[in-house]
């Protein structure tokens, strides 16, 4: 298997908004730590919004710390969808061990999902935010400026995704749940054999 930095397919990675595609796996990592961005990040909201969202799943709960000051539009979308219950009972439809966990599509097909803005919205790529390790949460897309509701959480460092997907937060609590999600058995299309899903989301005001 090729290392993540050598992977050529990521120009269209996570194109599940259009159609499922088999992805190559990166080399396994032994890192167990939640990786923070390489450069300092200002946590919390730039406009008074909540800094954290907790996702209760069928395998336990984890909490995401939002990067409001860097990616306000993306954070606002995720928080408002969470507040509305949009992600409740939504499956994690694609899981690739040692790579990422993807969800956020209410149809469960990898082709659906809408933003609060009524259409796809633009990327908020920030040079100081990197996919430096496990626990980074980013928007899935079908190319530049095609963000909707789907997101993914990294299970390992994957710098080849930098500059292609909007990073808008990190898992600040419950990383052991992410590891469990990332270890479930999947089929040849990277779909879990046994359903795993978000039960509900809770926004910290």
C-alpha cells in the first residue's frame, strides 16, 4: 500500500456526494494522540456561536471543538444542522481503517446532504490548518466549493488532503470512540457490515 503522501486519487477524494468510489488505503499509523494543527488556532466562536458539538453514536459519544474564527461559515453550517437534528439517526456510510470515518448524509448513500445555505457553499481553506493526525474533522466534497452536509474525521495523519478539504474542528473528547468507529468491519465498498450511526447531536450553548 502506498503512503498517504503518495496517493494520487485525492484530487477527487470523498466524491461520495456524486457516487461511491473505492479508495486506496494509506499505511497504518501507530499514533494514538489527537493531533492539533501545526500552527496556533484561536478556539471558539468569532460571532458568539457555540464552540463545541457532541455527537452521540451507537458506539458512544465524542465532542468536536469548532474552529469558528478560522472557518465561520463551515462551522455555522455544521452547528445549525446539528441544532436542527439533521444528523440524528444518520449513518456513518463510509469507514476506511487507519484513514477516515465519513458521515453526514441523511440518505445513507453518500450522494445526499444539503447545507443550511440552500446550495453547495465555498471552501474555507486555511494554510494554518492541516490534517496532521487523528481527530481532525473536515468537509467531504466533490471538488472545490461543493460543501453540503457530509463530513469526515481522520484516523491518521494525511497531509495529502491539505488544501482540498475545509478543516473546521477537531475531536477534543471521546477519541476512543473514533478509534472504535474506525475499526468496524466493512465491505468492499468501505460500508460498515453492521450499521453504525449518529443517534443525536447536542450543541453546547
